[in-house]
């Protein structure tokens, strides 16, 4: 854009020092990380703090998504090395460790320990936790498990071990295999029996609109100000919806009778009118899904798994495939109209 005097307004604004200082940073697109070809070759480690003076050392394997958690009273470099020696004695030394710039991981003792065992340390950029996103995502799930345990009044250390057992035996959505199967070559046994489930389709039908209008909607309200990391997302006190005006809900507390109004995004519907009861709902499955569930899966082959997980496609192949498909697509979509010579060219010889 050029003004009356011929100056480039866009360039002038881009060179403004005040505009640059208050502008948003440039966000680069997320790039894919090259995945290892075997278990326990590349791991990510991080500390997460639990209220009560405990620290959790979380270790995640990039290939299998296998998790190891160690409960520690202090997260010094010496204690971290002692716990890592115990874990490496079971699984062996990894090739690469991804960690942040915390004091235990940036100390000289930790660097000597990794160098003496042939381990490469890859530190993330300061104040960029997304570079260690694999273990950071696991930390969020772990804190959520502890938060539920504390809310229910149970021992969070016991529930944490139960969570690890269930997680290691459950197929991952990314790999389609359980972490233990990719880590050890076989799946660990859990408490779920391998039986066929029968679902009553009539009981799974949705309620009609008339029944929904007559039904009282019970919700729980989101806690906007949290005390610590173990504070639950929602308050366990139930409310009943009295009236709704667009996204505004008028709620009545069932215990105190106090009427408040909240945004619909700050509420969550309660199943069976009790937020602390863990209700199990079976999904309606068609015969094709039942047939797939009964099929026996082939034994795990790491080489075939890597080929299916990381397909080798070059840019030349992609261009050749696209060039082969384009003429076919355009030939189908282009209309076939008769081309006639304009009348004013009748007196001329046209090639």
C-alpha cells in the first residue's frame, strides 16, 4: 500500500519499534519428531510436584509410550541419579534422554552420569515445555488421577499404581498396541476378563424429547478459583437447572437452596444425579464391530510395526502420484462443450 507521498505504509508499520514490542510472537507450526525404531532407545523425563512435599519422577518411552513413575521426597541430582540407576538396571541404558533445564538435569553430576553410560542429553529450550510434550501430557493425566483419588478420599499412591497397571495393559490410540506389548513383546494381565458382552439395544435408546422436558437436569459447577493442583475442576455440590436463557443457566443448590446463574460452559451434567458415582455405559456395537473384536490378532512384529508406523514416502513419489491423478480428475469435472468459430472470423482462414 502506497500513500500520497509514495511511502510504503505497510513497511513503515512493520518497522515501528513500539508496534513490534507489543505484537504477538511468531508461532511456528509443530514439526514431527523422528521416532525411534525400538523400545527404550529414546526416553523423556520430567518432574511434577504433588502438594504434600512429594515429587514424581516421570519417565516415558517414545517408542512404546511405556511410563515409569518414581515417588521422591526431594528432586536433587544425586537422588535422581540413584533412582535412574534402579530403572536402567531393569530396562538398560537408553541412547537419548529428553529433559528440561531444571536443576537436577542441568547439574554436572547428571551430565557425568549420562556421559559415562553413553547417553546423549537433549535439553529443551527454556520456557518451552511443548518441546517435551510427550511427558508433559503424561503429567497432566497423572495429576488428574491423583486429583480424583484425593477427592474420593482414597490413598493416591495406591490408585497411582492401579492407573499405571491399567495404562500399560490398554492399547494406545496412536500405536494400536498396549505399552507393555511394545515394550516387552507380550501384554501384561489385568483384571478385565476376556468374555463376550451382550448389549440390550432397547435399553440403550435415547430418551424422547417429551421425557427430556419432564426430566430435571442436575449439574455441577466449575471451580473458577483453585487453591492448588489437586483442586478438582468442578464442585461436587449438585445444582438443578431452574431456567435457561440462551447460554445463561439459573441454578438452585440442592443443599443450601441458593439460586445462582452461571454460563453453560461452566457447568457439567451429572449422570444418575451423583457426580461421585462411576457409572459404566456400554456402547452399542453393530455385528461388524463384534466380529472384529472376536478376531485373533497376529503376534507383534517390530519390523512390520515400524514399516506401518513410519511409511517411507519420498517427494518424487508424491509428485508422480499427484500428477497421475490430476488429469483424471479434471477430465471428469470439465464440461464438454462444442467450440464454434465466431461469426466475425468467417471471412478469414483459421488454422
